[in-house]
C-alpha cells in the first residue's frame, strides 16, 4: 500500500486521471495508458482510491473537535513477488503514468525519484488475509486453462463418460500429457519458497504465543479491570446508524457488481481511549496470526469468498481502513459476515465510532442487521480504479482448479478418489 496526501488544488485533476483508467464506472481498462495492469504477471488485485472519509464529524459525539484530515490517494496491490521487486517493476512499466498521478500528491515534484518516493510512502497493514498462500497468478491462469481444456475435451469425447472414473482419470492424464508435449498447455513448477521466508514465518509462529505466555501473569491481573471498563464503555457509547443518503448509495453502486468478484473499501475513526485502541490492536493481531498460521487455506472463519483483505491504521492510530476483494454481491458479502462470523465482525469493528451497541465485545452489534448495514454503508468508500487479474474466477473456482491439477499429478487413484476427482469436472 502506497499512501500520500493529495494537494487540495489538484483533487479534480486527480479524479479525472483516475476516471481515464476505466472503460466505465467500476470497469477498469487493464491496458490503460497510466498503469497497464495487464503487463504484470504477478499482480492479483490492485486498486486506486481517494480516501475521503465522510464520517469525521462523528467524533463530536465524544466531545472531540472534528479534525481536518487531508484527502489521501491510496494505491494497493496484492502481489506474488517481494514488495520491493514489485515496486521496481511498477516504476519501470508505468513510469510516466505514476508520475502524473503522484504529482497530485504532496511532496512529489519533478525531480522526485519515483521508486524512492513510493518506498517512503508505503503503509504497512496491522492484519492481512490471503485466501491461499503460495498460489501465484501464473498458477491460477495455468490451472484455469487446464480446467477449460479438460471441459472442451470431455464435451467432444462423450464416450469417456461411459467408462469408470479411474479409467476417465487415466485417459485425461494421457490427454494432458499430450497437450503439454505439444505446447498447447503449460503447467509450470513453482519456484521453491526462499529459506528466509520459512525462518521469518517460524519466528512469527512462535513469537506471539511466547509473548502472551510471558505477559500472562500481568494479563490475568488486568483482565477483570479491562472487562469492567469495556462493559461500561459499551453501555454508554453512542450509536450512529442513520439512513445513508440515497445519492451516496447510488454513487457506491456504480462501482459494484460488474463482475463475479467485487471490491470493498471502508474507513472510519476509532473510539477514543486506550481500552478501545488496545482492543483493536489485540483483536487484529489475533486475526493476522490466525489467518497466517491457523485457519485452513481458502477460508476466513467460515467465509470462502474472500480473496485478499487487509486492515491498516491511518493518521497514527486515529483512523482505520479495511479493504477486501470478495466474490458475490455486496449484499451477500454483508450477509456472510453477519451470519458466519458475526462475533469476529463485532470484535473488530465495534471499536469504531458509531457501531451498533455490542455486549461483551462479541455479542449483539451486527445482530441488528438494519443498523449494521447503515453503519457500514456510511463508512464505505467508492473505489475509483479496481483491477483483478482473473475476472471470471471465484475463490472456489481457484480451489477446484487446484484440486483438478493435483489429482492429475497422482498416477493412480482409488475408486473413491477417482469418483471425487471426476465430480470436479
């Protein structure tokens, strides 16, 4: 994530530049002149958006003065390569376009070094979710081509359905080998994971439980006071869930539901005080740890439709933005969160000003669906530019295609395994 404040006098120019990258609202031109996203073989998703928080006045319910935050331009990318490597590629492939965009930001001048400027304006996340760690753009595209080739072959060779699943598996494995030999199909081996990544991941795996263990005597002492204070805050924190302005809802809708996958961006201010801040940090650190080490690939709790998601603090720890890429409509996305992981939703977002009242952090809250939907819609931001490298594929499609390939790489399947594998086609 690259984040920079916008020069107020250049806002309209920036909005025009961003609009020029699209074929229409919510429909990016992947080969646009400013950032030709299609040139990058390691970029899953990207977005550019103006962080224009319409809810900063909500802080007044706590007697706080409304702060004049600047508008920010944010560029986000979900990539396979290392961050520095991608920024180098980005600066090289979109040099002139990026300079045009970032010239509308404070601190960027004609003599600014583009790569160094982007590195200096990186914004780390406090929590990050990846649907399937290690699955690259190249692998996704090759496995999608494999699935399509098998479907075409099966539609032509109807007699294959008259033999046993094990025989179907053998015949299709032979077909794929012939396609690979002829060059019509490519199934590349992935590069090995660098040892440094394994070391860092192991240290991360061990560090958090060890830290909790070391702090456990202190946490046991503090816990009763924390819980009492949290419950007092829950009983007095005001709700702010008015009906969203229809014009703003329509503006948001222009960028939604064009494809099987959608983008979501929402931001807001944290409730004041150390209890809420520490709760947010604790909950999101737990989410980040669980997403990295505990949950099954392809699932965030019981939700299987999210490709990538991240939570980022802004302006120190005063505000936060949440960005995700998910399958389905915005309504189904909200329903998934409410019905499948409502307790987690409450634990994270109830620390934001105006959230529906919770009970012991994880109960109630989003259970009042009308209030939650209005709250979320107020905090949702329109995304000016959004790109996906494989627009017709859902997260479940990607998992299925991976299982198809894995099955082909096994020389002999049992009857049960072959039956299950054929059912994927």
